């Protein structure tokens, strides 16, 4: 059996980890909590584990994948990030990344409409399902559909 520090550093080689992920990983290898907790605290004091920084980077990544804040928060909770770290990271990211969920959702929807002159029910259903999967709420989805319909209507008027 490897030394617990060696096992932990090995787990950190490829990407950042949350404290929860590190604890879970080390438990799977049979280490006891009495060994794990001091090591996690040490790794945090050395900034090898930083849940807030992890959340910031994860939000940036997830936004680049057009995910909604709601889904991002759920994913961060699943990774064991505290509500305080999640909320702080989301607020800081909204400011820094200038997150506009309606614009992001509209962008996703527009990609589904490339080469399309009207929105039929089948295509609309596909767009709505995709936006739901990305974590967008009902209000954003409704507004996105309204924006798309207006855009298509105004483009039709332009060509008439």
C-alpha cells in the first residue's frame, strides 16, 4: 500500500480536486479518516486543494459549455463544495465573466436554427429539451423562444 501523501499527490497530478473528492478517493484506497483529515488540511494550507478556486475555475469551464448557473451549482454541490464557496464563486464569476443567461441560452438556441427559416414544434421541442438539459429555468427558456420568434419574424420582414 502506498503512503497516503504519495497517493494524494498522485490524485492531484492531472487536475484540481475538491476536499470532498480527495477524502472520497483516499477512503476508497482504505485510508482511515484519522489519516485523511490532517492530510486534507495540510493540502489546503499549501493551496493544493482550494474549493473556492476550484469552483471559480469550474464555473468558467461550465459557462464555456453553455451550462446555466442552476446546473453549475448542482454540479458543484455534487463535488462537495460548500454553499458559501458556491455562492461566492458564482457572484464573483458573474461579475468577472459578465454572465448573461438569456444571451447564453439564446446563443445555444440560435445554433439549433442555423439554416432554418421558421420554428416548427419539433424543432422548438428540441431546443427546449437542450436548454433544460443545460439547466436553464422555465423563465429563461420562455424568453429565449420569444426572442427567437421575434428575430425570425423580423428577418422574414426584412426579406419581404
